[in-house]
DNA sequence: GTCTATAGGCTGATAGAC
DNA sequence: GTCTATCAGCCTATAGAC
């Protein structure tokens, strides 16, 4: 087949990515072998090395693709909004992403704190992008209520951390409450509790 | 040597645990080999298998030990306190643990979301213990301000998540602000921002 | 572009001396 | 209890046919 071969509607590259992401979510990247990926993708191992120069490079490319899509989603969620409304939209976008791509969420959480891998830079850049989006909105929200932040970077990390664990707990419980409602409820509850 | 042999003040078992934890923090458990652990601990590989039946069992024992110590610390931090004061004490205890044992923090974060390992139950039990400590205090705090929680489990997960990412960001920036001050500041800032 | 076959290195685990 | 020596299996990566 010519470049961009298709298998059941997917290019070979896409099939490889899908298999690699699913397996990495199940057992972690290190424990995922090239044989596993080839088998799940329905291609031969040789095709993996035709499309990617190594296992590390495969996962670096996969993470870069997924992270750039995620960044775009967060950016568009915040578009046209500011302050508290923007924060709520960002949190809701995080929840939506976790719900729609739980495999990606799991891989990111387990890889985002590692610093010895070849894709550290890819992940670090994305992490900072997420946090800075939250930080801008947090500073706006604080200014809006006349309460300037002393430690904006740490506060926005806190908001991001809430969003992550709230998402995990929510998914664990079957994601019953609708996203918008959940964000509204929990934001109010957290403010009351932290006072 | 008789049972409980010592190497530089540590029993062999302790030396093995210390080496295993440090290596797992650097590269993850899967990527840490028994040869690495033996070399860093200054013992022969045979001694690893004399003290533990397998690599999985070694890490299960390590995590169980560390998690039970962590649980005890959180429980004693909350002792005699309720509501907001208890929440602040819990968050501060989390920050202290992350500061004093960054290796453990990193390993826990990366392993806590995996569900295919032999130590899942060990980690899951600890996770639920942490969250329920937060949940009790959150419900008290909410009741104290006449704002009953609609989703206590999710809200307490949110508080725990804040504590985790706040701790990471704080450590990343050199842990300059003293813990107590940081918790007080950030709790107020978060409440203002989330409104 | 995709396949099969195979090389070469590393890893978990065991056996047996001391 | 701790050591050294060694094995059997698995994993990344390459070579070459089609």
C-alpha cells in the first residue's frame, strides 16, 4: 500500500497509536512491549519500526499528538470567558477530556511526574501550558472579588489538582452527575469548606 | 550474621527498601531491576531473594510499610481537631510528608492509578483511608457553616487533589513559604477564586 | 509498506558454596 | 544469611523477502 495505508478505516500509524495508548493505560509504558502493540494493532512488529525509530520515539510522538489536542481543547473552552466563568469552563473541559479519553488520562497522570524519560520535555511543556491557562483565569477571578493572590502559581496548581482528583472520583462512581452541574456544586462546596 | 543483620546501622531489609524506593522514584517500579536494587543497597542479588520471594512481593511489602506509616501520620495530625482546622492540619501533614519523603510521594502518585499490579489492594486500601479522613473533616466543616455537602466524597477528593498538586508545585519552587503559612494563604485564596 | 526470522542483550529467579 | 555463578525466557531492534 502507498503511504497512509488503511486498516479498517485507520492508517497503520493510527492503529499503532490506538493500541499503544490502550496498553500503556493498562500496564504502564515500560511494561508495554513492542510485540504487544503489534499484536493489538493487527500489524507485524516490523511495521512498528518502519513507522517509528524506537519504542521511546513511538510514545513521544503519541504523547505529543494527544497533548496538543488536549491543549487546543482547553484553549477553546476558555475562549471568550474570564475569571470564575473561565475557571469553571476549564475544569469542565478537563472532566470532559477524562471522560472521553480515560486511557490518555491514566497514562498522563502516571507519566507526568517522571523526569528520566525521553518525552519529559513534551510532557513538561504541556503541563506548563495547562497550569498557565488556569493561572490567568485564577488571577482574574481573584481581582474580580478584590482579593489579589499572593501565590498565583500554587493556587492554580491547587485548582488543577482538584479538577484531576474530582474527575477520577467522579468517573469511579460512574459519572452520574452531569458535568456542568457537578462543577457548579463542587466549586461552591469547596469554597464553603476551605473558607 | 544472625537474623536482622546490619549494614551501616541498617538491617539488610532496610537497606534493600531504601535502595528500592530511591530507584523506583527515579525510573518507576517496572524499570527498576533486581540487579539495580542489589547494587545500590550494597548486597548481592541472592540476598534479595532470601528476604523477599519475588520483585512484586518486595514492592508490595515496601508500599505496605510506607503507607501504614503515612496513615498513622495523617491520623495523628487530625487528632483532637474538627472541621476546617482538621482539614488544614491534614493538608499540612500531606505537605510535610511530601517534603520529607519526596521519593515516596513520587512512587505513590505514579502507582496509585494502576490497577494491574499485585499491590493494588494495598494501595487502594490506603487511598480510601486518606480520602475518608478528609471526608469526615469536610462534612464537619460544611455543617459548621450551615452548608451541607451534596457530594462529600467528590469534594474531599478535590481537597486531597489540591493538596497533592500544591505540594508538588511548592516543592518545585524550593518550598520557600513555611507550611502553616502556605496552607492558610492558599485555603483562603482558593475559596475566593472558586466562590 | 508490510511481513517473517533472528540476533543480541537484559532480567527475574534458582542452586549451591561458605 | 550472604555470596557467586548460571540459566531460561523475554524484549528491543535489525535484515531481508515479498
